[in-house]
C-alpha cells in the first residue's frame, strides 16, 4: 500500500488505452476540473499566507521558489511571470531548481533526492528572515524541498509548501501548507496532470493575492505594469485613460511625462499635479495608488 496518493493507481483507468478517444478526453477534462475543486480546502492557509508574505516583501524580502521536475518547472514559471506582470525586480523573484537551470528543460535524474543542494543555494542567496521560501512538490516528500524549507525555518523566513499528497511531510515542514489533494491520476504517477494543475492554480492565486495586498493592483488593473512593447504601451495608455477618466491623447502625454509609470500618470491627471509631485504622493502612500489619491498632503 502506497503512502502517496499522487502515486496511487485508479482501477477505473486500468484499460484506458482501449477506451474511445472521446472517453479518454472526458476523463482527462474531468480530472482537470477536479484539480481546481481540490484547492478550495486550502483557502484558510492561502489567505493567511498572502497576508504574511505581503508583510515580508514590503519589509524588503524576496520570493524564492524551490522545486524539482514538473513542480520545479511550475514554480519557475510563477517566478518568471512576476517581473513582467507587476514590474517586480527579477532579483526578488528567484527559482531554485533541483539539478540547476538545465533541469528546467532536461530531466536531471536523482536531483530531487539531494538534501544539500537546496540549502547550499539558499546560503548562496544569503537567505534572511524577511525572505519567503515556497517549496513545491506533488508528493510532499521531496528531500530537496524539505531540506530547503527546514533551513529557511531555522532563519525565521516565511515558509510555504504547495503539494498534493495528504501524507506529504511538507504539511508539517512549512508554516503555511497549501494542499491540493488531487488523488490518483488518469495515468498513475503522472503528476503533470491533476497535481500540476492544482499546483499552478495555487501558485497563481498565492502570488496574485500577494501583489493585490501590496497595492500593485488598482480597480482590477495591473497598474505596476511597464509598457515595454507596442501592445503594452497601448494597454497602458487605455488603462490611464480609463482610471483617470481622461482622453486618450491626455493619457498618452501623462504617461510619457511619468516615464511609463501608470500610477504616476493617473495621480498626475486626477490630482492636476506634475510628475514630481505625483511621485512624492505615491512614495508617501507606500506605492498604493488608492492611498495616494485620497491622502491629504501636508498633514
């Protein structure tokens, strides 16, 4: 009997290779829907984790992800999306992959079994108490991830685990364990399926919630986004026009004066001030647009 629900075999799919393709597709889609439903139980821990991480990051901390195989690749993806989405510094969104960067595209056998590699990587990063370490492992028992979280705990860093096996040790190691109990896969042990979907959803909800809490979103818009190409420039101009109830030409001019900062441009237009004053208000409001627009400067 296995102590890993992610490795278990579902008798229902024992002859799946003989099923009509439409039934195979139905089974896989059903699994994906079940994976999303499974993350609902993590809501209390997810909520608490978002608040704790936002506090650490506002104090200067970094987001550091640990993982191996599919889990590590999903963690790397989440880290890679934060700079373009929220203009979060690349040096504050770091993915540590078992087996090194090569393992992102090529399997490095046995790398997940190391209990020293993740610790060495965290030491090299000068991990501190304000940092946040997110360990991702479908089985919840990956030595590489467990060792890294143990080390992070010893320094007082915020630790979070994203895992799928109800028997996983990650439920005990992390301060905030996020379990998406997805059970047996259509193909036994192929955790890139249901488990991977649940991990991706948990990571996306976690990081997005963190940045909403830190003030990187205003009225449902990515106001920290930087217009680094033609598509994003047009999106930024529309965003400024909508948020400031301004004409597109006025929004474009304000965005240029704000050196591409959507938040600065919005404060300029709504408060009828220049870029320097708008930057000052945002600085006083800790970068939160809604606060900068309501504060009474001078008090």
